[in-house]
C-alpha cells in the first residue's frame, strides 16, 4: 500500500494489506493471559470462593495476633480491639512494632 493511498480505497484482493500487526506468539500470550484468568475467576465465583472475603482475610491471624499492641493505633481503636479480643499484649522482637524492642539480642 503506498503511503499516499486512502484507506477507504483499499481493494480486498491484496491480502497483505489486511494482516494483523502482531505475531502468533504475541496473540497466543495475550489470549492466555486474559482469557484463562477470566475463566478461572468465573469458575471461582461460581464455586463460591468469594462469598466470605472478610472471614477469609481473618483466618490467617492467630488469637495472639489480634491482642498485640500496635503503636500506630489510636486509643479508640486499641480499646475497641481490647473489647473484641482481650487485653493487649506487648510485642516481642519481630512482631507488629516490636522490631527494635531488644537491641542487645544481636
């Protein structure tokens, strides 16, 4: 196709003018990275894996995790968590804000 021809005057007899500007590998990768995850998402939705997201987000915490003192919490948040989960506990080094609690252990 010459650079001066209008796109509306292209004839259907020249197949090179209708080629997709992509390779088969790019096309396959695009389909596999969009269609396959979409199908997995639909399958998971139909199986009910997304019904109780709040409960699923809490299952990774132990009872002690909910009781640890978090230095970034406000007093109201700390009291609310204390009522829900019990008396707050001081964190050990490496837990929720206890990273620098014991420098002599190094």
